[in-house]
């Protein structure tokens, strides 16, 4: 079994959220978002985007090296995750752009 965003959109634009079934049957979703303080991010779901039953791993990577922000994954579930965005050099929240991935089934 395999399928992906390319099954329904043959040429997705850069920075477009996406998904794919891996040959093992695992589902992976990815995308970009912004967190300011503790922010809930919902995984994309639509008629052509499958729903997770369980997420077994998730991660975030702050974009824009050299910025004074970072993103920290605090919790995740089958519908989304909570990401905390803040400054690195001060005790303050900050709008933090990041990329995420989630793997499940």
C-alpha cells in the first residue's frame, strides 16, 4: 500500500503541507507553522488527507538559522501537537516559524 499528496496534487508548491503512506503502511505528515508561546497545531485532514489513528513520533525544527527563536514540541496526539515558541536569549515568548513531521498509522 502506498499513496501520498502526489496522488491528489501532482505538483504541490514549496512549503505546502503533505502526507505519504510509507511502504510499511505507516503514515507520515509534514508542514510548516508558527508558534507563539504554547500553541496547538492540528494535523491537516481533508477528504483526500488520511487521519492518524495513533502518532508514534513527532518532531519540530526551527527555521531561519541565526534567529533568536526556538520551537519545542511539548505534547502530541493523533490529531495534533502543542509547540512552544520563544526567544532563545530572553525569557519571553516569540513568534517562531518551524517545520514539523509526524509518523503514525
